[in-house]
């Protein structure tokens, strides 16, 4: 090589080195292939870091926004995946507690707006002031609307609301019940409100306690005293020993007492159970449209806090009922009764008194055996004799309408005689 070619060789070598260096610096830029329309992109160091990092969720996108490096700046070092997941996780707020809904009393199926709430603390105790648990507590109420302005010279009748018996809860193990009652009404404001409370168990019912609401108190206390009670269970049968359904069993204090202690109908098999009875001796009577007890009454003993069974069945026999209507003269007193005399093949059988209802209908209940006719006598009217058809047990026989005639005047008083 001559000295003349040495500078040219050095220049070529320098250009070659510069080209290699430029390829290393700018060789990662996108190269477009002519005529294909495709583009091959080399990944930058920043994009390599993005692929290594965990995926960013919607909850963490806000906290990580704006962290991408600007062109020409060094990329930021990514956080560890575990730390990023903990720091970017959204914290869900706790659900709000459900609002306490009061127990709304029923007022004739009306759907008025809630107008009033009353808080109650109720205690149920027995006669010895011991708590009574699991007692069903019922409330009813009566309210009147408040009228603030009445036009002069006008009479205004305030609106009223009647609230039916509604079960509001049961007493807990300590005999207590905390409850909030709600009252719906068509009017805006109450003038006054009376609340009646009662409790019952399987054997007893407490007397009602009345509370009078006023707008000066937010809560009220009430104590319900459960009396000591017991029960009687038994069965009503006919002469063949079969159970008799839908017969009413009535309990009274004594055979001659008219004060009812309780009453219940027998079921389809003739069984009954009477509860809420005071301890002691009581009288039981079985009654029905087509049955009558063979005995006037049955004596039973009620024990406190238990339902005792009868030592015998209550026996009834089937009866027949005759019905007839009397047509009386206009000038006869129409609010009295009639005397009935039954006759059979051998003559007179028995006498008894009968009464009629407002339509003068007489019911002949269970005529005596062998009766073939009945004689009806009403004051100031002539007697009327009616033949009775054959007796058929458990049947209502309509005899029809019968007109009575006025008795002739007494001969002593005729013609203006002495009175």
C-alpha cells in the first residue's frame, strides 16, 4: 500500500466504525417493510418492565396513573406485585344497618301513611309476680284525629281509626317484650290514642291493660298479669258411644249459675278442650241443635296449670225440633208467651212454657216420647190443638202458620157489669 492510499483507507475504516456504532444506537427503531404495510416493533426497556409487572385493576388504575416515564426519561422501578396488590386494592365500605321497622296495627285493611310510633316495654307475670315466658301478646287501639281549626258556626266530627287485634310478639325468657308499634291513619295528627294490651298462654288469658298515649312521652311501660288457670278435656258421645261433632260444651260456676266461664264446640270425633278456667269445681252442659244431654249437668274439677281429663264421657241423645208460627189478633198483647201441653195415646203427658221471637215463631224442642199432639194456649186467645207428625231424630219439621182467635168476653163483665 502506498502512502497516497493510507488516508483513504483510514477514512473508510472510520466510517465503518461509525456505522456500526449508529446501528447499535438506532437499530431498535421500527423498520417498515416496503410494499407489505406491516411494521415490526422492537420492545423498549420500559415496555419490558410493564410486561413483568402484574396487571393493573380498575381499582388501582387511578393510583398508578401518571407514572409512565416521559420520552427521554429513565423508566421508574416498578413495585413488587404483592405490595402493589395490597396498596391498590379498593376497600369496600360496610353496608348500612337495616332500619328498624315497627309493628303496624291492622286498621280495616287501610293503607294510610305512617303517622305515629309508640315504644312499649311490656312485662308478663303471674299472680306471684314470676315472669311468664313465651306468652303471645296482642294489641288493639282506638284513635281520634286532632282538629286544630274549626270554622265558626260549624260542627266538625273528627275522623277516627279502629285498630284490630294484632299479635305484636312473644315474651322472652324473662317475661319481657320491647316493641315499637306503628299506626297508619288517613288524617295528619292524633288528638288521643288508647292502646289495649293482653297476653295469653296455652292455659290462660290475661285481663286487658289500657294505655293512653299523649305527645309528652316517647315510651311506655305495661305489666300484664296472667291469672292462675287450668283446663278440662273430654268427649261427647251419643247413646251408642259414638262421638258427636259440633256440640257446644258450656262451663258455668254451678248448675244454676248463668255466668259462663267458657264454651267450646266438639271436633269431628266429639272431643273438646276448655282452657282459661279458674281452679275449683265447675259445671259442664252439652247443647246442640239436635242433641240434648241425658244429664242436666256434669260436675268437673279444674286443677291449676294443667288440663285434666274427665273420668267419663258426656252422653247426649238426638232430638227433633218442630217449628210453627202463630198469627195473633190485633188487639192481643203480643209480647207474652204460650203454654204448651203435650198429648199422647194415653192422654195428657206434660205442660211447659214456650216463648216466641219477634216474628212470633214458636220452637218445640224435643217433645216428650209418645207425644202425638200439642195444645197451645196464649193469653186472651182460645186454645189451639195441633197434631204432630211422627218424630224423626235430628230433623227440623216446619208445621206452618196457625191463626189464633180472640176469646169471647167474660159474661160477668158483659153489658157493663162490675169491673
